[in-house]
DNA sequence: CTGTTAGCGCCTTCAA
DNA sequence: TTGAAGGCGCTAACAG
C-alpha cells in the first residue's frame, strides 16, 4: 500500500502509476481486450499497489449499468420473516446471484408501491425479481417497459410480463384428490388470500377436484397465509360446516388450522383429514406429519434469476412463462 | 406524461421545460433553498409532467453519497434464514431505515470477506451495519477508517469501533443462577461457537455463576448456534457428564438439546433443567415453555441504525459501545 | 435569487 | 495497441 491520501485512488492515479493513459488503464481493468501484455502487467501492478477499486457510481453513470438487481418482497417485513416461501425465495435468488458479479438489493416494500416504483424507475438497479405480487400493488403498470423484470408467482395482469410459478391449480387438485380417495366427502378449504394468484389458483384446484368427484364445494374460508388468520378462518369454517377434511392452501396456515381443531378436540386424521401446500419445513414438524404438496421454491428462484440474467444481456427477449410441477409429499394427516 | 423518448428525462430537460437553468432546477428539487416561488412552481410542474427522477448514479458521483447502507450478515445464507436473531436484525434495521430516505442493501457474505470488503471500500454504500461478526472474518481491519460502520454484536477487535450488543455475560450469569437457585448442582452448558463473542461471553457468564456458587464447571460443549450442532454437542455432553441442568447459549440450540434428552428418555425439568437464551419465538413453542433470557434484537437493531445514521451525518463522532440489558423470561423448564 | 462554470470518476468512440 | 477528447447526469461554488 503506497496510498498517500485517505481518499480512494482513482483511475487517473492508476494510469499515472502505470505510466499509461487513462483509456489504456480502463481497458486493462475491464477484460484487457486490445492491451499489450506490457501495459496490462503495469496496470495490474499499479492496481495492486494502490488498492484501486473502480468507483461504482462513476462506472454506472458511464455504462448505464449498476451491477445490481433488486429482489422485491411486497409484504410488510414481519410477514416476510415468518413466511418460509419468501425466505426460500431470498435464499434461492441470493444463491443464484452469488456466482455472478451482480449484487442483490433487497426491497421489502411495505406496500408503498410509489416509493418502490420510483426506486426501480430511477435506475438504481439493472433489473428486478418481484416475489408474490398482490392485486392492487400496481407494480405491473408502473414498471412495464422499463428495466427487465421477472415475477415469482404469476401476476394478475400477465401480458408482456415474464414469470415463474408453481402449478398451483394442478397441485391443489392433486391435494384434494388425496382427500377424495381417502373417502372423505365433506371437504372444506382454508384458502389463500384472494388478492394473490396463488390463493386463487389453489382455490380453483380444490373446486375442480370436488366438481370432478361430484362433491359440494361450499365450505371455504380465506386467510392471508399467516398462522393467526388461518386459525380464525378455520374457526369460521368449523362453525358453519361439518367437515371431515380440509385442504389448507399453505403449511403455515395448517398450523393455525391445527390449533383450531385441537381446541375443539378434533383429531387429525381421525375426525378431520388435512392436506397442506409447500413442504418447506413446517409440514415435517407437525404431528402427525402433514401430507402436503411440494413447492420447489429454490428451483423457482433459480429459474427466475436466470431468466432475469438473460434479459439483462438481451432486453429484447420475449416474455416467458414457466410453470413448475409440484408433487405429493405423503404424511400422516390423511 | 409528455415524454417523447423512451429514455428517462434528465435534469436538463426539466430545466428547459421549466424555463430555468439546471442549477435552479437542481436547487428546487433538493430542498428548494434560495429558489423563488415562481421558479419552484415551474420546476415542480415540469418534474411532474416529465415524470423526472434524479439519476442515482449521477447524484452519487456528484455528492459522494449513495443514499444506501449495507446490512452485512457474515453467515452462509441457509444459516441466516434459520436464525431468529439474524432475521430479527434484518427486520429491525429494515424497519428503522424505512422512515429514512436510505435504502437497505443486504449482504449475505458467505464468508468471502474479500469480495465484501471490496464492495464496501468501493463506496457502493455510505455505511454499514455488520451483524454477529466472527473471529477470522477480518472485517474490522479491512474497513477501519473507511465508511462509518456499526457492529451488532461485539467484534473481537473493538478499539476504534462502534457496536451495540446485549449484555451476554450478565445474561448468562443470571440464567445459570436460576439453575443454581433451583437446587441443581451438576450444571453443564451447550455453549455458542468460540469464534463469536456472543458464544464466548455467555460461556464466561455461566462460569462466573458456577464459581460464585462453588460448583464445578467442567461440563461444557460448544456448537455453532444451529439445531443439529447443538444436538451433537448435547450428546457429547451427556456421554461424558452426569448433569442435572444445562444452560444452552441459544433457544435454537435448546431445540437440539431437547432432542438429545428426549432420545435418552430424560425429562425436562425433572431429570434435567434447561435455560436458554434469546426468547425470539422458539422458547414459547417448546413444551414445557423454555425458561430463557430475552434478547432485545429489535432495540439492538434500532440503536445500531441510529448510531450509524448519526455517523453518516458526522463521521467524526467517537466510537460508541452500547450494552443492552437482558431479563429473565420464566418458563417451565427449570 | 439566478445562471455560468467546473468538476465527480469512469468508459468509449475516434484518430493516430 | 494507444491516447486525446467528450460525455454520462447531477451538484456546488462563484459571480452577478
């Protein structure tokens, strides 16, 4: 370290130290195309000696690229931190980006789309992944046509947008069919929120399965994918209907449902059979283990990330829709 | 919107549209000091009409400030996502920053300090909060004297550095004293990792309490704050010692300890009494509820954030060390 | 209160 | 292969 000043060294100083021009220094630092071995070595050396790191702001200004992408979680932070799916998304995206030069910027949006949209529009990041969008957070419009964006979880307004999602309809149908095959005839559901497509789609799958079996589908209550809301929804469901099985739209919510059942002295699976959705750790902690549908959140995230990376390279790529399959994970709750 | 081009509008265009100079437009946009009402209105109008947002890279280059701060989690991502304390830190910092103009950049460092230090040195962010530093990730040196930094959890090398921490030594002592007062005489510990001060300090507190009571402190095994590691540590402990109580350095680890006890048919608290540390949700889910020490992670995070903010404003502030108290949260495990 | 004038640090044509 | 020159978009003295 021969740094004199406290300031970070600039490209100018590197060039001077190496005895070349700024342009040559710049080339040597970025890929080294069209640079003589001599010059390259001199620059490398100077960089080392000075401990030079390119100023990201200057570079971003010149290249119009920030080298970072955003992961947007449109949920209040306490919900986010209690949701295995969203945490899985963070982990998946973070992991997929780790092998890259790109930096992850986490945006927990607390439902202030204005600020969020502005942030993305302003060009703070080169692109974004948006997890589990809600109807009503009008992210789609605000962002259309700006930087590349990939959704995890199908957005309501999907034309022109890229997304990856798990096949919720099929998954919910398969889950419900398990209950049908087990001989249950009064099958209710604690559904997800209606302002999210995951909630809607799993509800539809439940309906489809019951229709196909000629069973009624009037026993349904919605909750917002949280434990307490699911508990309350289950209470309402049990008050109004005499069910012998429940398809719960997420394992997290199944915890709440179990609490309601326990309080009434209803046994699982004897009195009420249960099937959940996600298999992200919660299911296997329950007694008996919850029968559920897998949710390949890491694959989803990796896929979304690579789709985004592709669009960073070539923004003209057409929108792409990916639906990943889910499979039954048997437990003892049916 | 009268935008013609697809490009984002620049300050230049705003100025032209408003019929003023760039500087006036700039002033109007930043605070509006020394700007006539007329000019202010004209600029506001133009901004509105054009949908102008300042280019962050350009602004950062000119002001030498990025408007963002980093939260550094020096853990592999899967550990981070299973650690209630670290998730609490994320939540606390995120919440404290929400009322600010500052953007949070989450850095999960996966133990590649090189890349991390470079990122911070390069000036991507104006400052950083580093959670639970480990001995060996030489973050302290690499960062000293650059941007303002506040640690959550005392760093090993603390001179010249600011940090906030919970009073681990006192907390561990109080926890162990509960066991002593309950009449236990063979009190072991499943300690935290020795490469973290939290692990060390809680171990020291346990020792102090036993010393004061005239009891031996040879029954100790360390683990890394994860469930499986704690389970293994408990196995070793139980193999080698006949204990009637264990102070476990975190509630998460207490889950692992419980598994080991259960497997041997040892009852809590009858055969072995347990006290944990953290009270971040896990303790109340255990049966019987785990007796533990509170860990005010949200306060810690808020405090760290405000310390950082203060140093962003005035970098010359002297280092500050804050130790927050912990208190006993009674359960049924003693 | 306003406009002019310089940069902030880097990348990138363009000629040489 | 190299260097000179201009520009990315914004802010901040400095005169006026």
